[in-house]
């Protein structure tokens, strides 16, 4: 499969690209900074230079033509202000979804975050609150696209760089908790392979269920059972 990943130099995206390449798929990572291209090639991915904040839907759709699936794993990242949460975490995700639809790429998986459909508490850092609202707005937009996209939204807990265990808790509602980026990438891989997870919005934290079993349990509930 040819999988196009927005935010191709991100820590989760690089892990996902390695997993895809290892099994013979063709990952394509969209990057803004051309200096990041060698890292993608080392992971087995094809780099494509695209700035999600300064491109058109038509230009982006060209990168998606012929793809079997698209993954939105981009984000403004630490150190960015509230404005970039809006232009990348929300508008970038919406643009990527528009481009996938225009290119005829139905399978669409999003990396989001826990609790983004709730209003942040009053004492939340303003920039982090802007991030949560941006992610929530992007998710809400994509959740209305069932006629054009076979979407799945994955909402990991607090991300860590410890070695993954391959065991998770995956459900429509989970308590706050940590999750290794290794296990997020492995879960994304499994979700891409399982059409029964279409229409689900899923929380992900560390747990005791092997990832293939956790995904199979979601699929058994049927499409849109989130």
C-alpha cells in the first residue's frame, strides 16, 4: 500500500513509516523542512516537501493521488503559539481531509488527543487550551465526512519515548494515562489494516491487551460504533 503521512518528521510518523516500510508498503512523508528528508529516507519513506500552512487543496491532492490511505500526524508542536494551533492542528487537518477527498483517497486516519471534545478547564494554559480546541474542531469536522472518507480518529494519552510493550487499552472512552509512541505507531498500523474500525473515535493508553486483539475487539463492534 501507498500511505501518505502528514507531519512525516514527527516522532510517531517516523515510527509508523519504519513499520510500513518493513512490511513492504510505500510510506510517503510530507515535510515542511527539506533538511528532514534524510531522516525519512532512513526510515524507509519517500519524503515530499509540502507546507500544510502554505499550500492549496489542489497542490496537496496531487501528493495524495494514487494513495491507498492517508494519515494526519502533523502538529504545531511545543514552543508554537495559539495561532499555529489553529493554522496547523485544525486548518491543516481539514485541508488534508479536503485533499484526500479530492484525490479519491477514502481511508483516512487521524492522530488526535484525549478529551479534545471537552471544553478545557478554566486554569488550563492558554496555548494548550488553544491546542485542545483546535484538535477538537478538526475531529468534529472529520467526523461529519462519512460519505467521503472512511475515517478513524485515534486519541492517544500522554506520549512517552519508552519502549513499547505492544499492549494497550483502546476504547471510545479511556482514563488519562501514558502511552509509548512505539505503541501508538503500531496501533495506527493495525487500524489502517482493519476496515471495521471506520467511523470510530478511539482513546489509547497503555494497557494489557495485545494491539491486534484490541483492534479486533473494536472492529467486532461494527463501523461507527464509537
